[in-house]
């Protein structure tokens, strides 16, 4: 192995769209706790908003895993923002951005996809 090559870290996540749909319907705070205003504006304009929210939720989880930061309560959900289209990109802030800098994280590449029932994301992070 060439020690001069950057290390690659991968994170993945798969989530049921129905689970996100239920959370959006049942918990008023879910949308504001987990998604930035820009993410909400994008998702709410889609034909099936729950599908887009699920993809972004999976994306946040995948990025957290690839960075080695963990998921769930380990970070504020809005510290990882999924922006852009058609190719999504990642914007970090807060504790996650500080963590990524300390760990020497470089580029973050994110791929998201969905079927009618599932949303999946894969994040690849290289060392700076």
C-alpha cells in the first residue's frame, strides 16, 4: 500500500421512507430539529417530500459515519447540511465541522438514491 495515498472513509445508511413520513406527520419538531431551512425549502417543493427528506436523513447519517463522528445524539442534525442538485454536496458546521477539521477530513462525496420504499446514501471522505 502506498502510504502517500490519502485514506478513504466510507459511511452508508438505508432508511424506510414511511418511517420519515410518519415522523414528519407526528412530530412537529422533527423537521426543524433535523433539517436546515434550505433543506426544508427544497424537500417541501418535491412531489413526494418524505422521499427527499429520507434521502437527506440517510445522507446525514452516512456522512456522520464516514467522519467517524457517529450518529443520532452525537451531533446536531443541522450540522450536516445536504445542498445542491442534481449532485448533492455536503456543508458542515458546528461540532461536526470542528470534528472533521481535527480529524483532517478532506473532500466529502455523497451519493443518494431511493426507491418507492427506501432511501439510501453513501458518503466517501478522504483525508486532507
